[in-house]
C-alpha cells in the first residue's frame, strides 16, 4: 500500500509539472526485470506511460540507454528521469508479448536492423567494468562465467555434470585480453518476454536491464529466448546483418551454446512448460559442439 501511495505521489508531482496529463491514473503494477517496480499509467483505462522505480544505478543506465538509442523505433521514448535517479517515465508500447510473434528469422532481422545496429561504444564511464549496472564485474569472461555457474546450480540433477564442465571450458576459452571487444550499452534482457508484437510484427523492446558488453550478446540472447527455430541457419542469418563487431564462427557457436545452457536454467525457474523443447535443442547444440 505504501509503495502504491509513493507511485501516486510521483504521478501527482509530474502532473503539476506538466509532464503527465492531468487525467493520468495508475492502471496496474507489473513485475519488472530487476528488483524495481513498474506501473502502467494512462487515461480511461488506456495505458500511455510506464513509471519505473529502481536503484539509482539501474535507473541511470536505463535512462542512458533510452536516450542514446532514442532514434530506434523499437525502444520506448524517455519522457522524464528523476534528478535523484530513483525513477523514470517512458512511453507505453501497445501490443502483446510472447504471443503472435511470427517467425524467429523475421523478428531477429527487425531487431538487428532497428536496434542492435544502432548500438554504440559506451563512453559514459571509463571504469572498464562489464555486465549489469547493479553488479559490475572486471571482465566480460567473468560476467559470462557467473551466468554459467548460476545455471549449473539450477540444472544439477537435470543435466549431467559433463555438460556444465563443457560449458565452463567454453567460457574459459574466451581470450583474457578483451581489448578486441567493444564495450557497448546493451538492452541486456533482450528476449521475447520483453518483445512487443502486433499482428506478428515486432513493434517494441521494453523493460531494459542494461548491460555493458559486446553487441552480439543481445543477438544470441534473443535467439535463445524462445524454444522455436533454434537452428544454426537462423542464428547465422541474423548475425550476418550485424554491422558492428564480429566474432569468428567458432566463438559465435560456443557463445550460443553457453547462452542456451543458461536459458535452460532460466526455463526451469520461470518457464517449465518450454523445458522439453529446450532440452531437445540443447542435445542438438551440445552434440554440434563436439564437431567444432
């Protein structure tokens, strides 16, 4: 109740400042990617704004991302960021998530052309950190390895320990010298659960969890975010459209296998109905790794 009162207070203040229309009302609260809170705000039951309250680091990074890529038609429009960095407001994108998404190769093509190819090197800070705003790490390999270990703990008893060891070795094969990687500000949670579709067309990418990393991370994450069409041809077709920074085919395949392993762990925790399809895809990709 106290949290809702705080949201109402923010809405009232933004109305007084002319940032929100006088008829704006809280419509619903939804669960965001992080520990923050997300509210839908609109008029007469029709959403117009999203109010997101989170920690200052996450709010700052999200605001930076929405501003940096403001020309992408897929991202919400940043309307206001609180000077204390405790909340921000951005536009609501109408459509549906998960459902009616059409062919993966089609929405991956739109994603690359309309968002990923607009990513730029991150120059807001020179601390050299990688990963998420709330838990930065010193290297990209460390960020990837953390995800592997988290997934491994979830998948113990479901997948053999040899699978975890294989994925660990792939992560460790990433070069220790990461100067060849470009630190970009990424969406970070770039999956179908955050994609908005309208009549099968990708219309928006919402709820960022900004990450500092290479561009291809968001592509591989998106590819693995649904169990349909997890084929090398679909991945390589989308990868060929990337304009910034490439990796060789072996590393791309290994990074995809790592991400798919992590995605199976996420599936166990949040989307168990997709598990049979993911396990089938995992066996196919794990076997393919033996031929690299």
